[in-house]
């Protein structure tokens, strides 16, 4: 077993060090920018020595994890003298092993070991680690060691090819960070009902947990529910009108995600091709978003304007659904319903 050290005693470094130490993997050394962080890790991982410098740690350990923030990894790697018979690993999801080039130049073997997990605190990270997938980048024999570590931590692993990392990390951002962002948008809408963010969070959490359970138990596409999955055009239209009145930037997000939900609904089989086309017409065609982007649109409403350019000239909105009225470049006001009718007429 390789004597292992950690440079960077933050959330990830500490959770990994503690997890490995509990499995009797020799975690022998830690160095961190702040002594108190290193002390905290050392308290949780018996037999772990606190080093005064990164170089001292590198001189002791055979396998070195650089668990600093991403922006510091290359600098830390550059500042120490590596040996030919040692391995250096970072835990970044965004960077490939290339940022460890200074170590490779000294003959060290380099790799990356990214836990596909969200760590907000050491305690929570320690709890969440088991069951996680670790994305590995390394050549043998380091690759086999990293697989062994993933299994020791009660996780599984996936090997990434050079060049895979960026899209891999973008996928993680969708599934984790942007899920949080969507919840924040939902909470903001709840502020209209006079409910505190804390109460709103409590109300939405069972929905979120139920959704995750359904993804796990039923899987895609069967776990998709809601108006797009059912083909409820009127409900979607009412959402569009209300969001337009509330905040047009939310309307844009709703439409983009709604369009992405249509193929899932089709695959689930609860809507047919015709209903899917109607839903697409209501939510707007993807080409329309691309066109608005290429036109250099900087205001959320420009997306709406792109659609409205297709509306008959001189149309005035006299329908009772004034709440969803939008302005096109000529100042003509048109509702989502009219846009939808216009899209039908084009076919
Ligand atoms: N958090 C997550 O959800 C997560 C998930 C997967 C992967 N990762 C990856 O794990 C790595 C660490 O992220 P993290 O979230 O654990 O960060 P973090 O909690 O901020 O911890 C980073 C630690 O590095 C230490 N540090 C900073 N600069 C240093 C330097 N020049 N020399 C030595 N130590 C230094 C910090 O110092 P002090 O405390 O000593 O001041 C801090 O404790 C990153 O590559 C990240 O991409 C994070």
C-alpha cells in the first residue's frame, strides 16, 4: 500500500483522507495553507503527520493527492520537486491530468480521481462518499491503485479518456449545480405567496426527494411527470403567460427546459407525435433560440421578439389574456396563445 499524503486539508481532502484511513490505507502526511486545517485532518486520521511545507510532504509520501482549489493545483505542482517513483493525483472534475505536467516532467506518474459527489462540509462529505462514482484518469499502475481506492471508499469508478473531462464536468454541473439553481428559482416564485424561504424549502423538499426517488426507482423516461409529459397544452400556456408577466427571463428558462422535456415525454409514450409538435410550437423552436443568440440578443425579451417577428403584421392583442402580452420590435402586443396559433398556421 502506497504511503499517501494530502496537500490541501479542505472538504474533499479531509473526507478522502478520513475515508481511506478508516479502511487502514496508510494516510501518512498532510500539508495545508493553514495549520488548523491540517490539524483537523490529522485528528481524524490517526498516524497522519502534519508537514510544515508541501515539499516535506512530497518527500515522505509515495502517492500525493493535491486537494487544493482547482486554481491552485498547477501552482502547487510546479513549486515542489517530484521523484520518479511517486504518483500525483488531483481531484478536480474540470481539469485533466495535464495540469500536473511539472510532476510528469520529473518522472512522476500523474492521475485524477474525481468523486462525482457534492461536498458542502466534511461531515456531510464523509456521509455522501459511499456509493459515489469516481472518474479516473491515469495510466497503469496508478490506474489500478485508484480503482482500488474507489472500491475501498465503497464507491464505483469510471475511466475517462483524455479530452472527456470538460463534457463530463458540464454534465455534473447540470445534475448538481443547476438543480440547485432551479430550486432557487422555484423558491423565488414562492415568495409571491407570502411564505418564508425556509417554509418554501420545507414544502419543496419532499417533491425534490420524490423526484430523485422516481429517477432511481423508475428511471427515464418513465419518471417524467407534469404538463409536458401529459401533453397539457393549456396548462403550459397558462404558465407561459404567468411567467411572462412575472419575469421574462424565467419564461426563457421555462421554454428551453420544456423543449428538452418533449423528447422524454414522447419516449414515455404518454404523448403522440402530433401533441409533441403542438407542444414544440407553443414552447418555440430551437432554431429560434439559435437565431436570437446569433443576433447578439442581450435582453431576455429578445427571445420572445424573435418569435413575434413571425406574427402577422399589425396584429393587436384584444384577447382577455392580457397578462401574457409581449412587445415585439414594432411595439405590437401578442400573447403566447397567438404565437401558438401562428406556429400552427405555418405548418
Ligand atoms: N467540494 C466538492 O463538492 C468537490 C467535489 C468533487 C471534487 N472536488 C475537488 O476537490 C478539490 C478541493 O475542493 P474542496 O471543495 O475540497 O476545496 P476546499 O474545501 O476549499 O479545500 C481546499 C483546501 O486547500 C487548501 N489550500 C489552498 N491553497 C493552498 C496551497 N497553496 N497549499 C496548500 N493548501 C492550500 C485550503 O487551505 P486552508 O484550509 O488550509 O486555508 C483548503 O483547506 C478541488 O479540486 C475540487 O474541484 C470538490
